[in-house]
């Protein structure tokens, strides 16, 4: 059985641009290699994506008799979530908008 199993994380306080760098790092790789490379990557989103891939693997092993060693990350995509708007006071009574962006991350794994 070669179904696709997924895990989704919504409204992560990580900008989509930074999350996409990590998504490109692990896309189309075997799960164990992807987890090892995320463990060694020094980025804020590395532990978040590590747990999300682990959750997708757990979903796959729950659903049917799947060989976990043969799982490959077939799709990883990052969508933009809502943006919190904050203001920073500036000179002469003005204010500057600070955008705190969020992401929706989806990971799909499938068996080779």
C-alpha cells in the first residue's frame, strides 16, 4: 500500500520565507536522512519541522502496516498564515508597522 500520510501545523510563529529554506532542505529525501539533517541545522524552525516530520511518520505507522525505513518525504509546502501587526514609535510622532508573520506547514510522506 503506497498511500500518502500527512501532518499539518498551522499558525507557527515563523516567517514563511525562513520555513521554506528548511522545507527545501528536506524535500524528496528519506525520512531518516531528513531528520538527521534537521538535527544538525542551526535554524529556529528546525525543531518545529523535526517534530512535524516525526508526527507524519507516526500517522503513517498508525494507519497501516508500513515499513518506516522506506518512507520518503514526498511533499513539504509552506503557506502564509495571518500576520500580526504591531507598531514601533518613530521620530516626530510617527509610527512604523512591524509585521509578525506566521506559517502553515504541511508535510506528506509516502512509501517508496
